[in-house]
């Protein structure tokens, strides 16, 4: 039994399809089918029920799954441990974050981190997710050593490292297009483009309106900030988005918002029960002692 077989098995479980799993693994479907068949022959039990709808775990597969995950994790930890003995300041650090952080928060941190040449052998691997729950799943499953988010996951060490400003986006011909600072009362009743219900941005924007005693006129909800900005540029409605997503967009204008909820905290987190590699711990401590900053920009 090899680590590749375990990786193939776990990937197939998560995707539920030989076709999807093969794509994720950058291999052919027959090659994946053969590898899984070899694993089943070695264990002398069927791990999957195969049908037109995909691949479903058998009772044997369900029993084997948690052990496979632990074995693969331990193998990875063993490789890391040996690599760290060879060079304590080298290694891979897996990070998960909200997708908007990949635009402003993470680049600033990495720029500061790699400005010290002694950190050049630490390989930061970033996975950007759409939702907080996806980020926390990356951390909880061990696929990420560290995560950045707007919330603090349970059973984790959480450090506030920064804050992010939300701004109002309006079309260029809107009456508020030339305003630097506005109150939400000035847009009361106007159609709004929101992020999907349940998303961190949706919840934060609702808090902003509730603080001012207002109910937003939500015209539609969409998945990402780029779509919210595009709709705003067309005059479909106004949007509230992180400044970094709109700062360099000439198709719209943005205004600062006079509201305490226009700023939201940004946290770096690691699981308390998980022992980080030397490289991951070094990066976490580096972020811990970064000067606290606010991601704002002047309206020009």
C-alpha cells in the first residue's frame, strides 16, 4: 500500500466520481480505476459500489476511510519532519483564506515575509475559498496549517492581525459618485446588490443597515464581489464590497461609509491540538507580530 493509493482513494471519496477524481489528480480515468482496483485486491474487499451515478463507499470503504486519512497525514508529517532536520528554515506551509484576502491582505504579508532573504526556502501554498465554512474545513481537515478569515474558528489559537474596510460602490453617474463619505440613510430605499445570503459579506452588510435602523432593498444576490461591482456599474443597484476589490476599477466610484461595521477584523488561526512544522510555526509567529494595519484607501 502506497501513499499514492491512499491519495487516490481519498480523492475519489470526496469527488464521488472517477471522472472528477481523475481530473483533480491530473491522471487518466483508466489509470485511476486500475490503482483503486489494486488497492481493493490488496485489502481483498470492495471499497466502492460503482454505478452510472458515480462511486459510493461500501461498508468496507467507510471503515477504511478514517484510517486512510490518518495514514496519509502521518506520512506527510514524517516527510516534513525529515525535511526540517535537513533544514529547519525550509518547508511547505499550506494556507487557506477567503478569496478577497488573496487580493489585498495576503500579498502585503507575503511581501513583508519574503523581504527577508532567509525566508526564501519556505514555500507558502495558498488556497482561496469563497466561504468561511470552506476555509474552516481546510483547517479542520489538516489540509491547511493556517487560515485567514473574518471569524475565529473553535479549538484554535486566533490572532487579530488587521482589519478590512467595506465601501459603497455606485455607478459613475450616481448622485453620490463624487462623495468621499456617506451615510446609509442617503441610500435608503435604493436597490442593493448583495453577496449570497449567509456569506460573511452579506452578514456584515446587514449589520451595517441594522445599526442605522434601516432595512436594505435587496434586488439580487450574487456569489462574488466582481459580479456585484459589474451590476453596480450597469446601474442595476449599489453594492458594499471590500475596498481592494474596487480600488482600481474605473467603471464605478466608491464612497467610504460612516458606520462602525464598515470595518471587519481579520484573524490568523491555527488548531490548538495540531503541532505545526517549524516553517509553519515561524510564519504564524511572523504574522502574530506584524504591525496591526487597516486595509483602507483614499478615494481618488
